[in-house]
C-alpha cells in the first residue's frame, strides 16, 4: 500500500467517524488495519496512533494492543511496550506469541538475566523453536544458571543453530561446567567471518583447552591461527604469545621460537608475575640459564 492510498484511507475513516453510524468495533478494525499498513511501511509513529485509535473504539481488541507494543518498541519505548504486553500475557497465559514477545521485551528493557525465568518456561513449551532455545540459553547464562543455559544452547545448536555469538557462548559454558571441548571453540571461531577480530577469543580459548588436554602441537597451531588475525585485543594477544612461547619451550623444546615468543609477549605488555615465575621455575625448562640471559639482553625483567 502506498502512502497516498494510506492518506486516502485515513481521510475516509475521519469522514466516517463524523457522518456515518459505523459501529465502534468496525471502526476499530479499520484503524487496526490502517496501523498494520503504516507498520509495514516502517512508519511506526503513524502506526502507533492508528492502533491507539483502534483501542479507543474497542479496548478489547487485544491484537491492537500487541501491535501497539510492537510499534512502541520500534520507536525505542521498550518500557511502554512492556507495560502493554504484560497484562496481555497475564490474561492469556497460553498465548505463546505474547509470551515470547514479553520475554524478549523483558530482556531488552530489564536485561537478559531478568528474562531467564520467562525463557525457561518457553524453552520447555517450545523445544523445537531455535530462537526460543537461543534466547533462553543467553538469558539463563546471564542469570548464572549455567547448566540450564548449556542445555538450551545445545538444543539450539541441534536445531541447526549457527549464530557465532551463540556458539561462542556454548563453548564458554562447556568450559565453565567442566566439559571443555576444543571442537566447540573451533565451531565458534569458524562461525565468525574470516579475519573478523571476534575469531581471536575462540581460537585462543581452543588453544588453551588443547594445552590442558596435552595436545601441544595442536595448541600451538590454534594460537598461530589466532595470532595470524590482522588485529586482536592487545593484552589477550600478548598472553597468547606468552602461552604459545611457553609451550614451545617446555613441551616441544623449540628454544629459538619459544624464547622469541615470550620475549615478544613481554614487549607487548604481558607482565604477569606468577606466569613468568612459573615458566622460569618449571622443571621442564631445559635451558633456564640461557633463557634468563636472553631475557636480560632483551630488556625483559619479570
């Protein structure tokens, strides 16, 4: 529908209000339809006015209340939208469309953690809905409900979930719950566009998990992939350089590359006293005297 036709419809409605005995519910329906047309054109202010007029004629037109909430949300008034939706959800608790929108608005207005209980209920009611499982996982993770969040995100992934944010959150939860999975970090990294700096954290975390699993060669390869990105968080990059260098020194016994790695890490700002002390006191360090001398020559003073 064009803007011109909408204006004509608006004029017809205005005239009918004055000169015609059209029943109130019919007028409410017409204004509701007008609101939908404005909404489709992304004219949310006009849509909101039309929906409100529809409700003035028929306060029981619940779909107009829901769509008025949608228009308010698009206009940035999440609080006003939520104030409309909460009574709808309370009066019709089995309406899952309203329940989903209420949960989404709650997360937007009050924060994901505040929506955790709403999404827990929805996740049980809609086990096959990927969007609900995704939102439930993120909300419950924000609320510290790690086991439930993990279950929801695993369900989301099984429903072909591919959002990089979700895969990253899933890998983090696996680590937090003691079920570390390097493949989960690889899936998260590969979900981000190539050369996107968001790839760095999953790749570095994958390397850490591989190191913990004593897959040292694979860990170095994962750090190499992370450090090959065109840019990354400075401190995280420095830590990755250090951890990679330490593994090369202690586990792979590549002194030249390992020593250069830890020196580069120091110069990049990685000065964690405990980590440096642990490296220099590790019984697997074969060339301690040589490393200490090279560090001193390079101006490294851990």
